[in-house]
């Protein structure tokens, strides 16, 4: 049973560029949430997707956008990258209306 | 916005000792989750709590949902070296949304 997978593992970008991160949920899960984890801190909720729509959003600017595909996989897009966007980006999947979220290994984004 | 506090921030214990850590909030949550994160990996779900006062065990781990719904506790008995890592609490609503994570408790186990 494949768990949550994320790609790429690591990514280096420069300020002003755009980035796309990808996530495949655990088999049977239909809900995907994205989190940003800065070094030494807990994950911060970015947004959640269910049925290809953004269902809930945390306190992140519009530069952060996402998409969910019919196969439940998801993308996180960040435009106009800032140095402060450097972080581990985590994807978590769950079943709709269920609280147990299972995390992927994350994508480490470094903005220079 | 909602914030969670975890204490202690870090702890060093001897192998075989018991560990206690807690998570507090100024807001009420309907769900509490405890996760463990190893370096370079995503958090792994340890225990989920859904009801005030609930006490749930998972092997050597025991967690409790505080009766005020503003706190939760995690205990680890007879610690072993693989317990090393960062433990996060997360509070949420009833519907898998709005999860807020604490800053974590870093646990080190000395042989």
C-alpha cells in the first residue's frame, strides 16, 4: 500500500521565480492538505483540497495556489518566490471528514 | 489566530525512563492529534483523540484529551533510543480541517 509521495525531494530556486510541487495521496484517500514547515517550527496549514476544489485556506498570500486532479493528486504552486518561502513543504492526505492525516516526506525548497 | 504551546521545548532523558509532555491552547479543539517527526521526514501519526477526557494508548505511548478541550498530554513509558525525534501536537475541528500544530518537543534519549 503506497503511502503519500511527493516530488521533487529537493529544489533550489531564485527570488522571483515560480515553483510547482506535486503530491500523490495515500491509496484510497480523497483529500489533500498542504503545509509549510520552517526550520525549527511546526507545520503551518496552507490549504486543503477535496473534490478538486479548495475547501479551506490558512493565512497564506495569493502567491500560493493549488490544484487537485480527478485522481486526487495535487499540486502546490508558489509564484514570485521570496527568501522567506524557503521551507519544507509537506503534503498530507486523508479521507473526507476524517481527521487522521498522513504526511508525505516533504519537498525541501531553498530560495536564493 | 489560534496557537498551541508545547512543553517542554526539549528534553534529555536516560533510556528506560518515562516521558511526559503537554500541549496547551487558549482555544477549544474537538480533535487532538500527536505526531512524531524524524529528521528529513514527514510527521508520522501516533495517536488521535476525539473526545474530552479520552485516554488512548498505542504501545508504550498514552495520550489524553484534556477535559477543558484546551489541552492534551502525551506520555511515553520505558523510553528507547528510537523514541528520539520531535513530537508535535495538532488541534483541529470535527471535519479534518483547520489543523493547528504546536512548535514541537524535541526528545533526546541518552543510552
